[in-house]
C-alpha cells in the first residue's frame, strides 16, 4: 500500500522552460522518499497518459530542441519505479484521449476521494 | 535612448514561464515569423523577464535520469535566437517588472526600457500581439 496519493490536474506547464524538471520529475523523488505513491491524473492531465501522444522537436534559431517535456516517457518511468498511475474515466473522453498507456488504471469519479483516508498524505502536483 | 527599429510584429510576452505552455507557444511563433522573413521584437513583462537572466547559466541543472543530456536554459535559447537573426530580432525587457521581480542581470543583448516607453515599441511595429496575462 502506497503512503502517498498524488493528484495531478494542471498539465502542460512549460515545455521549453522545464524540459525534464517538471512535476512528474518531482513525483519520482516523492515516491522514493515518502513510502511509495499512487498518481491520479484528472482534467487535462489525463492527456499525459495518451498512448499516441508524441513530443516533436522544435527549431529555435540554429538549434533543434529535442529535450522538451515528454509526459508519456515520464509516466512510464514512474511506472517502472513502482508508481500506480490512474486516470478518471469521464476525463478520458472529455479531453479527447483515446487509448491509454499500458498499465494505466481507470478510476470512477469519486473513487479516490473515498480512499483519501487510506493514505498517510494526499498532495496535489 | 536608442531608437526602436521598425519591425513587422511586436510580441509582448506577459505570461509567466513555468505556469503553462505560453512561452513555448510564443517562441515557436517568433521562430515561425523569422523563418518567413519577418522582423520581430519581443517585449517581456512580469515574470517573463526572468527568461533572459544570466544567473540561469547556459545549462539547466543535471537530470539525474539522463546525466549526459544537455538541457539549455531559456537564456541560452534566447541568445541563440538573437544570434541566428541579428538583423531581424530584437529583445526588450520591462525595467519596472525586472526590478520588481529581482531580475536585474539580463543577457547583454537584452535592452531594458521603462514601461512609459512601451508605446514607442508599439509604434515601431506594424502589428502588436500580447501573449498571456501579467
């Protein structure tokens, strides 16, 4: 049983500025330091779990910037570290997401809210 | 006071970095206009003045998961853009916003201007686009 429930609702926050150093990067550390984490994606953040999402490089000046934030890659890394990733069912269709990344669970609305008491801490990322 | 060069577009970047993808969108817009032969000036306000701080250095801190990968800072990216388009891209920062946020050490290529002079930049551009909110 993970000790921390992390809920992510805001997404796509600074692909050029943050690159790798985003809330999912923070989640790796929280998972490691705080006794394991479950991650629930809601709202636009469900797009992070879209199986067909691609992050293309962009050109800026004479440079091709290929280190933009890649949430799908970061979610897979979290899964590899043992984080259980969930999305809320209504937001999948609401935000136009099709197939999900392998291993991503689908939660019913309110399902995790009823489980807050099971966790030592609940945080919003 | 140096005269503001005539440009096709002024992009006034008000939105804060790190909060959403406003900066990514604005930089792609600037790049696209430059590639089409347009001339552009950028005026940053608020936290967008942090984009060109020399304290950011050339590289972001190391990524523990990808130790050998280089991640350029926004200061590096803006410097690259300016170097690639020396005659058609100009970068301004609002002096008041910079002072208010402690963003007082800009790249030397950035010209700080008082907000009272903003109308001069608008007048020097054929079109002004304001991106984000302060």
